[in-house]
């Protein structure tokens, strides 16, 4: 994984998708990181709601 993608992944897990294993890269996180790296808009509200449901 590229260093920039690793940085975004850490930020994502620590702020929105918290879990006990930060190194676990699930498909949803891969899609979010892909969108961020492409510069496309992301739905922060949807991410927060998704993390609350867990």
C-alpha cells in the first residue's frame, strides 16, 4: 500500500471506523480510501452513521 493510502487508512480508522484491530483493512475501508485518493467527494454523515450502528 502506498504511504499516502496508509496515512488515510489510519486517519479513517481513528476518526470514523474505530475497531480493535487498526491494521485490518476490510473492503468498505478499501473503497473509502480509493475514493479519497481519487479526490472524489465522500459522505461523512453516512460514515458516522455506519460507525454508530456497529
